[in-house]
């Protein structure tokens, strides 16, 4: 990006000056959010790069952002370096990073020896994976300095009160108290944050994320309509387009039932506002699916004539059963509490005096929160589980996917960043174990 | 004594006749009473069926597990996508830091090109590793188990490569979370690991005296910054913290434990630090609310509208929470506690259309909603025998 390139060139010209450029990298399982932050010129929003190697049906391979050039997404296969939220396969990850940041023609070219890296990771990582990450950053790329921090925590450096629309005079940075729910591709986590420090004993994880939901939708479609098991991209697109979080699960379920044999239920025939038609891409004229309102008037025979030209799926309860997994994982046999009980379990690990503050400042980030009705449903579910007197507010930033990156960009300018970072020299002096301990200890207490 | 005319013949010999015995009848036990007269017949019938023929037979259980594994996969088929070769030849311009430290970029490119495959041993090992996340997790668990059974050996395993495998399980973890016992036991296990590894790393660092083993030793004030280069260690979570988080306190705060607040509207809970008075005098971690109070409201003095706010945690508690080490991957996974497990019945859905699964297939126990779906299910029910 222009800002990044400019920053790097500038510091190169100036020689070994104090670091001005920071590469902020939110390395998600589905997409990388990356951009540069420097004193004079910063990216105001990150570049979103697919974090995968993809292969289309002509066996052409796309790496990272090359995927934009791909048009036909049928039978796309993906290989992802990030597994369960953590970078596991460094062979693939390095290839993607190289192409995006370090090669000659890389879109976000930077020179690591003159750049600071701020990298996000998911909470509760495995020590061995953290060490691998630190070693690659310093020994392979040689970044001048580096901080690896828990992703959700960076959100505390955003202007949280404006997200929840509280009128206020001054902005706290980091925010005093937040309960952050991050619902992403691999899993969903709940992180209470106090003054920019995560309360580790209360972090909880639910192993339901976007990937699982896409796979579940794939299964439903394969049972009821077509075999879509080789079309993860198309199903994911469909999920993002049509799925919503139901505010009245039982009611919606009744509306979408076809009824007993021979029965013609009005809601079913008429669609009840829930049924939608989804036109699948045909790889010739249309490369992306299209959502259409369900047309009850179109008779079966009329449909048949259309079918010759396009494949249409009528989606009914598939639309809300899929996001429902976040609230009731037991629906498919996962023995874990839903997201609202996750919040409750997290708060049970904390003194009761912190509850009012945390409950009034719940912030939701991550792609799954984009499903319609998610925040409202979450708020009602949480409300049911706590004393009446607790005020519950659930807020979602306008940009839940890049929110962590934006927070991390603010963090890069904050004095906390300089306190937490580790320089390459320190790494060489003290070793990887020391670095890991320093990152794990975090900010300490003074504020 | 009314013995109903039965005369007992004294005998020293007892004989256990098979099949029946006299037992004292002490009245109805709750369990027996429930069996005789269930409160909710439907539920009782369901529960009874569970005892006789479990709703989830082993086969269905296996199926669910298999399904979940499939849902967890990245792709339907294992995609073996090789890394494509670079076009143009110039790759990995900065692959070796040794070369990039030169300022001359022209020379830099060529030398980097030559040194394309020159990784440090650590990096080479990482790049060649084909381990999956599950492998790493198993390794971690194996290491924990080893540390528990044989700390000496675990320390040795860790020792030879201090910078590669590293002991970076972050800090001692004697934290006890009130909610589950499992977590705390696992945490103490981890503490054993850290203790072992600390022993291994003793010569590595002179400052290891700062590393507490597992003694619960509340530190008055932890070192506030990391500038000295050593990590800051954590005291145990104080007992108060865990006590306050006791599940029994889920009830609305009782008046005797709370400080009544009467200076503002019912929305005081929103502004998190409600009133300076509710703080301990040395409350410095979360400063008191210093902004102008909300606009006065005529109902402010109404005793019926008073909000009760639970007492704010002391600085000690907050300090312990904020400096506590991270939980491990398994500990952070949310699980039902024992009393919550099965509190609500699991919802079952029709396997064909997704509506409520009201009817069970006689052959395989799969749920369907009504006849139409049952017929659709039967067509494939036979085929699925070998599942």
C-alpha cells in the first residue's frame, strides 16, 4: 500500500533512525489484516488478504491476494496455514507473507530490519507454537522489534464508547473495562479486559466458528439439495448472504415446516418471509450467487423451465439453523455451552463487583457477528442469565472484521507498545524463552 | 408385638435364598416416589427409556463424533496443495537476515538469492515440520504428563535446546478458578511443569530466585515493569477473589453485601465506577469516577428506585486477576459443569427436513418429524446399516 511503501522508503533514506514504521498484522485463519502505521503517515484501514493457498478446478494455484484474480470459484480447494486460530504450518504461512510483504513486487513491501512488527494471536496458544512464531519473526525475517499480543485485547485501544454510542467528554485509551467477544473463523472467545490487560483466568473459548458453520450448511444442503461438499467457497458466500440469527427460533421453525403428509401449510407455501431463493453460480455467465425473494406464485412447472438455465436452491430453516449453533452448540452434539453461557462462565471466574461494568460494555467483533440479529439475540440471551439489575449492552463496531487491526494500529502509537516490544538485540541476548515470558507477563500493573 | 402369627424358630443358620429377601421398608425414598408418580409423565417416560435403551446408542454416539470431526475439517477432501514455484526467479529477498543487514540493496538481492535456502537451524526445523495442531496439542499434553510423573526427566527433555523448544509455558500457574475443579487441577499440573522447567533453567538465569515455585505466597506489590528484563511473577489468586466468584452469588446482590447507592438514577450500573465511596481507599487500579455526575432526576431520592451495586473488588484482587498467567489451551475451552450438564434437554431435529425430531425411526433411532420425512428416511435407512 502507498502509505506503507512510503514509510519504508523514508526510513531507509534516513538510515538507522528510531523506528517510525510499524507493520500491524492481524493474522486470522481466514484473512490477514495488514497495514502500516508510522508517525507521519498511516493506513487508515488494513488490506484484507485471504490467508490461504487456493486451487481452482483447472488446478491453478493462487497464493494469498492472488485470489482476487480468480473468477471461477467452483470446486475451489483451500490450504490454510492457520489451524484453530494459530499459525501451525509455517511453510505455507511464510510463502504468503513473503509474497505479500517481503518480495520485490509485494503489495505491502517492507524491510523488516527497519520495521516493528505487531502481530496478533489468539488467546491460550500453545507454548511451542508461540516459540515457533517468535523464532521465525526474528531468525528468518529479522524484524527490528516485535510484539505478539492477544488479538481481542487490542480492541481496548479503540474508541469503545463511541461504538456503544455513549456520549462522553474524553476518550480513555485503553478503555477501562470491556467484555470482548471475538467470533471468528476457527472459534469464539470471551475475553474480559481491564485497562488493556486481559483477565486470563476468565478467558473462555467455544469451538464454534465460521468454518464449522459453513461446513454445517454444506452438510444440510448436501442432504436436502445438491452435493456441495466440494464447493466450500460457494457455500461460504451463500452463508454470508442468507444466514441470519433468529430472534424467535421456535416461531421461525414452525413457519418453515412443510407440515404432515398432504398438508399445505400457508406459511410454508407462502414462504413466510423466511424462505429465499438462492441462484447458484453457473461458471459461465454468473460467478457469484444471487439471493432472490422466494416467489410462491411460480408453479412447479414454470420452475422446471427455469431450472434448465439456472440452479436455484430454496433455503428455509437452513437460514437460521446455522448461526443458531453459536447459541446452542448441543444442536449438533457439541458438548459445550452456547455463547451466552460462555459469558456467564467467564464472569463466574471474576469477582461479582466487576460484573456491572463488564456487562454494560460488551463488544462483539469477528465475521460471524455480521449475521443479522446477532447482537440483539446475544443481548436477550445474556440478559436472561444475570440479575435484573445488571444493565446489559452489546455493541458491535461498524467494521467487526477489521476492528482488531484498527485497535492494534492505535496500540502501535500508544506508549504501551514501546513498553511491550522486544528488540532483535534483546532476543539474541536473552533467547526465545525470555521473549515468551515477557509477552506472557504483559503490561504489569502500573498505569 | 404383632407378628401376624408367625412364630420364629430360633436358628443360628442363615441362608440366602436366591431370588428374594426381606428388606426393611422405611417408607418412600424420593427416587422411588418419583418412579411411582412422576411429576411430568413425558419427561419420566423419556428418562426411563434412557435407562433401558440409551437414547444415544454407541452407534449414534460414534456417528455424532464422526460428523463433528468432519465439520471441523478445513475441506471435504484433503487438499494437498503444493506451494507454487515463483515466477521470475527472485524469491525470498530477505530470507536471510545476515545478508540484509547490508545497506546496499543491489548487493543484497543477489546475495540473498544465493542464500535462499540458508535458514537458521531453528527456522529450517519449523519450516519442514509437517505437524498439525493436534500433534502439537498432544505433544504439550505428553509433556505435562511427563512433568507430573517425572519432573527430572521432563527438565532434561527441556534442557538441551534452551532456545529452540524453550520453556515458555509462561509463568507459574497456581491460579485456582472457582468455577471448576478440573481447571485448577490442570493448572497445578502445569505448575509442576514450570517448576521442573525452572529447575532446568536455573543456570540460565541468575534471577531465577524471583521465580516462585508453587508456594502460595502473596506478593505485596509485584514489580511494576519489565524493564529489568525479568518476567514478573504472579501470586496466587487471592481467596477473596475466588470466594466472590462463587456460583451461589449469582443471585442478585443482597443488601447486606452491597453498598447502597442513592445518588443517581437506576442507570448507575452503566457508569462502571459508581461512587468513590464504594472503593477501598487505596483503589488505584481502576480510578474513581471523576466525570460530572448524570443530570439529577426527581426520582433520585425514591427508596424504591435505589440501585444496589455489589462491592467493588479490592486492589489486591484486581492485581491478582490482572497479572494471572494465561490458562492453557484445554483449560480455556468452555465446558458444562457437572450440575449444568443435562439441565436442559438436548433439542433434536428431523434428520431430513430440519424441523423438530418428534418421531424416532424404529430401526436406527434417527429422528424425523412426520410420516413424509420418515418415508424419505426409510429409503436410505437400510443402506446405512454399516455406519
